């Protein structure tokens, strides 16, 4: 079974970007962790990042064609993108919303997510470990399907 992990804007800067909030791991470190975990779970993993909203939407649509579960850290677009919400609503497979930080414990503008109403579940606040928790959740969703 195939799982896609999509990462939105500025997550390419992980490691140097506000490490007190987002941790010291780079996105490449997190990708390596995820590839190893996916291997253990018997999942084929596509892991990618873009700064572009349109690209993220294209990739959500692509996941609908080839993946069983989508995991998405939409980063800043979480709080702004109706178009991303619509793309997730159109998706025929379950999606998991993911954030490194606890978006509810930060600035008020991060408390609203356009992603949340269009996904099966949400993982936030566990740093890079959240990616592993999300893969575990994806594997469980696939087992139950
Ligand atoms: C984030 C949280 C968002 O509010 C922020 O815009 C990000 C990263 C996280 O993973 O904690 O870029 O999605």
C-alpha cells in the first residue's frame, strides 16, 4: 500500500527555522526517519515538499489517484487556503492533518485550520515524532479498510 506525505511552505527550512518551535531535525532527516518507518510497516512512501499552493493542490489530487492514505503538513496554507480545503474535500481517500507544533498553543491566527474539517484526524504538537505517529495511524487506517 502507498502513502503520500506532503509538506507545505517553509518546511524546506527545518533545522534552521525557529528550532525552538520546530526542532533541530531537517526535512531530509525526517524523510529518512519516515522511509525507515514506512519500510517496517510495509508501506511504499512518497515524501515531498513544496512552497507553492498550486503544487500542493496538484499533489493532493495525485494522491487520490495512487495512494491509500494522505498525510499533509500544509504549514502556513493550513490557515489560509480554501482551495486546499476544497481539494481535500474532493479526495476519496482518508487524509491526516499533521503539524510539528501544537497550533492551538501558539498565536490565535494558527488556531483555525481550513484542513481540519476535511480530514479523518489530526496530529500536532509532537515535533518530528508526529510524522511517525501519522504513519502508524495511516497503517491502521489501511488495515481497517
Ligand atoms: C506548522 C504550523 C503552522 O502554523 C506553520 O505555519 C508552519 C508549520 C507545523 O508543522 O507546526 O509552517 O504546520
